[in-house]
């Protein structure tokens, strides 16, 4: 069987992304395509440090520059490396921490009384999955 070497930058990025660990998940993110009006909510199907698979009612094409707002990470710019029917792959311009995105921020009122904080601590309280 013959091994094919990537010939374009997009193919190289896609090949590198496939080799990284990905977290399968189902969450929402806000996607903005510069030059198009407003942000669109998309579903994140899987996520790695270098990119993500998104699904949504947004028209994007390979090579489009985008910005996605990820929970606990903030805005991350990137580029669409492939686009299919309702799904597309994004390569991030910088690495993100997939575990930070998965982490849920919990307010004290969500906890039973015996697990609530004393009020002396500062900063958010995170619940790990």
C-alpha cells in the first residue's frame, strides 16, 4: 500500500490534527466568520489542542478564517481546513487545553450545604468530570 505525502498546507494541517488525541464531546460554542453578520451557535463534536470538528447551520468554506468562543478558554482564531454537509474541521492558530474547555464551572448554590465553601476562598470553583 502506497503512503501519500500531503502536498498543501491544508493537507499538512489536517494530517497533523488527525494524529493528536481528541476528546469526543457534545457542547456548544459561538462561531464568528469575519465579514458575515453576527455569531452562530455550533455544536462541538470533538476537540483537540490543535482543532475541532464543528456542526451547525453556518456556511463556511475551506480556507475561511474564523473565531470560535470556547467555554473557559475564550475566543480562539483559526481556519476551516475542510467543510462537508453541515460539518467542518477547524485548525486553531494556537493550542488550547481541551480539559479546560470540558471543565464545568459550578456555583455554590448548585452544591449541597455540606459541600459549600466558607466564603474565605477566592476564584471559581471547578467540578471535574
